[in-house]
C-alpha cells in the first residue's frame, strides 16, 4: 500500500515537471536564464498617497499577489517591500502587455486600471520595468539588468532617477557616483569594492556634497552600509520633491536586487 502511494506521488511530481517544461512561458524563477527565455520583473514605484494594493497582469493573466508602493516583483531589495531575493519571471521572448490595476476585493478582476504598456523582450536577457508617477502621469522605463556574476571583491550598481521634475546626483559617502541624472534616465553599471562602508545619498544635481541630502540609505544618518561581495543592484530615487516624513511619497532612495 505504502509503495503504491509513493509511486503515485512520484508520477504526480514528474507530471508537474513535464507540464512546467512544456508550458514554460510564465513562471517565477530563480535568477538563472533557461531555455532561451527572458527574465522580467516590475519595479512598482508609483507613490499613491493611500497606497492601495495593486496586481500585475501580463497578457491579461494575473502574475502577482497584491503589492504596494516600492515593491520590486518578483523579488525585493533594500528599503523596499518584497523578499530578499533577486527573483524574476520567466517570459517567452517577444511582445507582452504589462498592466497594473487595483483589483476588486477578494478577486483578480480589475476594479481600477492604473497603467498599461507593451514591452518587447529578447531571449537570454534580464529586464526590469520601472514604473513611476501616478494617475495619467504614470510612466515606465524598461532597462536590461546584469546577468553575469560580478568579479570577486566588488558589487555592481546602476542608478535610475524615478523622481518627476528632478535631476539628481548619487553619492556614496564623499564619493559622487552619478551626476545630473534626469527623470527617467539611468547610468551605466559601475562597481564598488566590497566591504566599503559609507552612507548612500541623493541630492539635487549640483548641490554641495555637504548639503542636506534629499534621502539616504541607510535612512539613519549615523549608520553606514557595507557593500557585499559579488552582488548586483539597481539603485533608484523615488517619490516626489517637496514632501517630508511621514508622507510615504517623499523622495527616498531604494535598491532592487538584480543578482
């Protein structure tokens, strides 16, 4: 009897694996690229004051739980919601429609459509769609992410500005890492030696390096962040200028895990 139960379980698992391999068009995956597919995530950075739960749909299919402001999905980051993993969705290469909506309570049915756009993906490439601003001003920026493991002794970063009507400088302690990055613009990737320990900061472009920052990471001014070894991040400025704590829409600095 026990042998028959075990055999049935093995056959069930094998069937699921075969089905997954055949379908293999939309699944949460570890970082590894498989079968020539694309890796894809959405960095939801639209700062609505009431911070509603939002679902992500791709080609009309719900792919997320209800997420809130400053969540990279799937995965997570620093000063974000989400997990501590550099997860992505596996998508087939080609055109896809990505939509964000507030669902009807207890369902996956759309109640309020917030944003929709089309993306064109290539195989064997990792992408993040950065979504920012709100209502009719919602915009998105599709970026390719690092897929190779950084060399030992460094981590790699890219910076993107998602703060409307701004140009921003990025600092790591006294070191300016990026200058005059316009809204919806990004830098090339750059490296920082592992174990370096300073505070990240964003300032309006051209502001003195000793001036009060728009935001920092870590948020507490007396702490520093020690760069890990062989990780990849996208640093991003989010929110709006002119707002202060505790308003969740104030300018802040966060990091998406890419590798």
